[in-house]
């Protein structure tokens, strides 16, 4: 079984000399690229790696007749505000189906204030916030110290350090100056939620085991999940118990957020539990990391009993199912071409076990998917 599908894998390839540079933490390492390529080749497909740079449109145009689908995990062009939207936008122009969310979702997700405003409309708890374009902007009276300061349009904790938590105006000014000067974008100021962090992943209509970052157990007493903490946290992370208070509420908030932001196929979201017992939305990543060992989504899948290869083909199968319903793409996804991906995805789903209760988003009366809660295996 060979070359069932021709898959374009779009990502930002991280040169070895930039390994360890947090500014390029979202770019893909050789290890990740090799693992994803292998996962799709093992189900009988041909993979074409497409490094996303200023020539990405011409690269897609070059392969558009050959490609059946794009697996997109590209951060886009760093100097472009809606950088993550570039690949799906060009794919839409060229009529190339792709995995993951569309350009509108990616644009909204990359603008943290917009994300928070949308989700607040749907009743999601989010810390009070303010956007600052200049370090001399006046802090709104509704915001109380301590505060969190971060770039409005970065992921993978880029631009975040332990000093991003500020206790007074002097620290606030320094932190805002650093964000604006280093990242050439406004700063997001939000009230600091002092509690453990939870990260929740969705693939299709499955909510995977919820991971908890217990800050009290980490070395050096960090209070923020910055890039250094992400490098060392994996052995300390625990899985939230289904019987723990708030589990269903957290799962429901994730499902609502997934649909409110029109996400497709897969996603990961971060929350913190406040002293009032409520979960507060922090971030959403519709292009979550898929490193074969270190990524949160990979660890969730592992706790559910899945290999990285099975997880990747599950994600791709969700994209294939969604796109094959479009008459423009029906001939790309004939049974003989998708059999490898389908069979492994079905096998992977057969390994999963579930809690009894399903979660429905119920977004303001709209029809909603029912999400199954995956047990820890």
C-alpha cells in the first residue's frame, strides 16, 4: 500500500541554529517533522514538506494539482499580523482542502483580546483585561493587581516570563515596554488568576484527558507557564480526575469555546482555576503543537492509550471526513485512497474508553455537537 494520498505538510521549519530560541518555539523541529511524516507514510501516503516562507503561495500553486490535502501546522510569516491565516487562506483560493481551522478562526485566535471578547459573549469565564498600545497608557480602574502582561498575538508562551506577573505600576510599565519593544505589538493586560493551570484537547468530537500543571510541585516555585516551565513540567503534570469538582464544567467550557470560535478537527485550550473555584479561559491554540513526545496534545493522547502515529491519523481523518462532504473534493478522497488513514483512525478510536456523560456546547440555541469524554487508559 503506497501513495494512497498525497499530503502537503505545511509548517515553519526551524533551522538547527535556532533551536532553543523561544522566539521560534512554534516552528517545527526536525524531530517533529520526521515523526509526522512517518506517521502519514506508514498509512500508505506520500508526504510533501512545504516550508512556509514568503514564497508559500507559489509553492502551493506548484503542487495544487498533485496534492489531495494539506496537513497544516504553519505559524505563517512572523512579520504579518494574521500570519497563521496565510496557509488556509491560500488553500481556499486554490481549492486545496486542509486540516484544521479556517483563516477567520486562526485570525481571531491569534488576537487574544478578540478571542476573549467572543468567548465572553458565549458565557465563558475570562479574566478582566485591557489592551495597551503604549507603556504610558492609563490602567483601567476595573483592573486590580496582581496583573499578567503578555503579547497580544503570540503562542507557545512566547514573550512570557516569571516577570510577566506584575504587582505594581512600576513593574507594569517595565513589562509593557518589554512586550512592545521586543515584539512590536501591543500588550495584553489581564488580572492574574492565582491557581493551577489546566490544558484541554479536542480531536473531532472527543475531549481528551485533561492535564493539570501543579505549580506547587515544580522546582523554583514558578507561578507562570513560561517556556522554561514548559521544558521541565512534563514529569510533574497530572491528569485531572473525572470525579474532581469542576471537571464537567471545564469540559463544557472547552466545547463551547471550540464551537464559538468555529474550530475544525482539533484544538487545545488553557484555563486556570481561581480561588473562587471557577475556571478562567486563558488561551486557545487551534494549531497545537504535535511534537511526538513533548506536546500537550501528544501527552493527552498517550494517557488515553494512543500512540503519536494514531493521534496524527485521527486528526487527518477528521479533516478528510469534513472535506469529503464538499463536492469539489469528492474525487480526492475515494475509499481506495483514504483506506490507510481511515483504518488506523478507526483502530485508534476503538482503543478509547469513555465516561458515561456527554458534553453539549449548546451555543445560544444553535445545534451543537455532543462531545465524548475520553477516559484515562
